[in-house]
């Protein structure tokens, strides 16, 4: 325990999950704000707003992916990667990020793997069965999903479900997926829903969202409520049509669907699009539609291009850590929007994207938001307006 920094996990310094837990939270915020300021200052934003802190500094995450590992033939390990060691696992007895009871769930699954002699997967040998255990939680609903990812093989289903129950941690749905590839990812083809509905529900700004096992949803629920309010305020009024790109389960578009806007969400991950469509129906958002497509290719279709060029059209882009794809950057420059919002989760990708956009748009406002305390990650909401033609 560090009085200056708050709480320190017993694994801090070895586990790769947290980088800054030994620093006071105010110091973390100042460092992140400075990182964003350094990236955007060359582009002369008209307003740079102080960073908004996370409502919770601990137990704020609604999703984590825990990796299996260990020595071949030895006891099962289940936790996070060692700092700087992709092939070594810290078997977590404590974690201050997801929820206090989750370590008991991990311990019960480890014990099950040892008792059933179910081998863990080893990245270098490409042998074994158990690969990941992902846990998703509805912070505002209390629902919890366990998503087991394995290599091909037979799963002792009954004993696995018994291990979840034995942990004493409530689980409302359990899903099993198989990853046949060598790639080290915490998802695969869903093989079976072991219990429950195969999804969970979360509430965000008074709206309910279904979240399937692999769909994107902001991992800090209460921080996302702040983030989406900022996006809605930045959009303001006047936009009759809102494109929501990289929309995941539709959260941004649906949270900004008030005032009679038409919302057109676009996402390449088809299961997330199904979630978004269901969410729109259940929320009565009859002017929201969602499409499984690549963003740049979708907008270039004739039926959308006329809307794209309208002064009453706005857009929100919330890409993954890789940032905007090259075709999307080209689209934004060759067919400019009057205004649009970039929700960035990676300052490095943002630094790469901004030079391509600077000649076409002025950067009206920048608002950093901390959704990931104790890590190096920071979200940034940027509002762009088209520059007048020369």
C-alpha cells in the first residue's frame, strides 16, 4: 500500500496490466493530458479542455481477458501477461481493475483445470487446450458473462460450469469459443452457449444495450457515460443525419439519437451490428439503422454519398487503436464533411492521422478523457470543422 498513490496490487511491477499504479491519480491525469497536448498543439486547436477523470479509479473495467499458461505438465496459470514477457503469465490472486470478486472466479477455474487435467495452451509449442478466459460485467445491471476460448478439442462442460458455480461469483451467462488459428487472440468461433443467453445487458445513460461475447463496448461504463455526453454536446444541434463509424454495439449513435436525428451506424464486425440493431429496436430508435460494412467503401455507395455531402450531416469516428484507416483518411480529405468528431484511444495513431487532416479541417476543440486509470491509455474527443475553400 502506498499512501501517496492509493492502493497497490500485490502483483504490481510484475504484471503487465497496470503501468502507473504507483503514481497518485492526479499525477497520472496530468501526464496523460500533457501527452495529448503535445500531439495536438502543432495543429493549433481553438480550445484545449482539461482532462476529465474516470469516475472510479479502481474496479472500473467491465471487461478483461485473462490468459492461460504454465509449464507443460505443471499447474495451470490464469491471469495477465508478465510485464515485457508475452509468453509468461502472472497467475492473479488480486486485481484492482475489474471487480473485487473476480480473483475467486480465476482460482476456481485454475483448480478445475488441474483437477480435470485440462492442458493450458503454450504459444511457442502451439500445444494445449485452454487459451483465454474473458469476463464481461454489466456495472449497472449486475450481469456477468464468462467467455472461455480454447483450441480445438473436447471441453468437460459440466465440470467447468460446476467450477464457475463453486467460485461463489454469480455468472449469468457462459460461452465457449474455439480459436483454431495460431494467432494469440481472445476470441474464436462460438462453439456453444453453456449457460444463460450468450450475452449480457448493460445500461448506459438510461439506455439498455445487449453485448455479445466479442462485440466492442467501452470497457469503463461510467467513464463512457461521461465520454458520450461530451460527444453529444460537441455535436450540438443541426445535424439531421449522424454517421456512426466503427459503431460496435451502437452506443454512441444511440446515445446521440435524440432530437429526431437519423443515425446510420457502420461496423465491420457482424455480431456487433446484430447487437446494435437489437438495441435500436428495444430502445424504440426507429430512425437508427446499422450496417455491417467497411466505413470508406460504405460511404462511397451512391445511396449514401448524397447524404455525406449535405451540410446537415455529421459523423463520429471511434476507431480501434490503429486509428483511421488510409481509405477513411482519404475520404475525409477528398469528400470533406462540414463537421465531425474523432474519438481517439491512441495518441500515437492520432499523431499519424492529424497531419493528413490539417489542411482540410480546423481543430475546434480537444477534450481528453481518462477511461483507463493506472495505464498509459487515454481517450480524446476532437471536434473538426471544414475549412472554407481557398
